[in-house]
């Protein structure tokens, strides 16, 4: 009996192996899905940094002459300007605060016939203009909109005899502009400034000890290089 049971077990095992050999073999595992490509994040532009640049544009405004005799004259002035810029910005979130200084050569001038019988030519002119201003703006990534204001300095010359009294004037300026960053280091801007240089007294080369004032509207463009 024991021999019969052992023989039956061997027969069952052999039959199972034969049946397993006849069954279809499992296929290969499914291929893995390719890894999803995640591009490196694009660096966010920052306006923070120190910069230098060049600027140039056009100014147009008014000069007013007033003398103790009560006669007055108001005439237009205009001319071009070109110069250099230095400044720095600090960005916090999308707000940008900065300070900027510039110095420009100018040929701003204007004149009008004046004096008894309009025999003289009253002339106001200036050959340099500088500003030191704060800037406050809002950045849309590489695009900056800003307001600006501060002190203005200029050379004011006035005369009606062919020669000029000269004074270095201190006044104020305010305006605004837009600036765009083409690269992490190179930006371009367009801005408007209103400049008031106050008034000087022309004692020698003007008629009747005249007070001379000058205001200008300056429209200019600039290119800046930001160091970091």
C-alpha cells in the first residue's frame, strides 16, 4: 500500500509539470513610462544693482525776465542735451527703490527783442544740467514703471548786451518714465522731467537789474549697464 501511494505522488507531480509546460508563458513586464522632463526654472529678473549709462534728449521751456521798472518778458527756450548717468536700485517683491544722478551738456537757449524800442536782445541760455533724484517704481518682471524727483543744478546765463551774467542755480525736478531690461545687465529707458532752476539776478549785462528764471521740460532716452 505504501508503495502505491508513493508511486501515485510521483505520477501526480509528473503530470503537473507536463500541464505547466503546456500552459502559455507570461509575457514580459510592461515598459516603464518615460520620465517626465521638467525644465530648469527660468531665473527671475531683478532690478537690484548698481548701474552706469548714457542719456540724451531734448528740452523745451520758458524763461521769464522781470525788472524793477515793472516790465516783464516771457519767451521760449529749447535745445538738446547729452550726458552720463549713475545709479542704484533695490527691489523688494515687485517694488523698486533707487537713487540716480546724471550730468548733461546742453545748448538750451532762447531770446526775444527787449528794452527801449526793442533795441536789445534778451537771451537766456545754459550749457550744463545735472540732477540727483530718488526713484520709486513697480516692476512687471523686466518692465519697470517709475516716478522720480529730487534736486536739479544748472548753469544759467542771461544778457542783453552780447555778454552774459552767469550763475550756478539749484532747483528741483520731478517726472517719471519706463525702463525695459533686454538682458540681465542691459536696460533702456524713456523718461520725462520737469526742471525748475529758480531765478538769478542779472546785474551787469541786462537792462534794469533784471531777475531771470528758467523752467524746462526734458524728454530723453538712456541706456544703462547693470553690474549685478
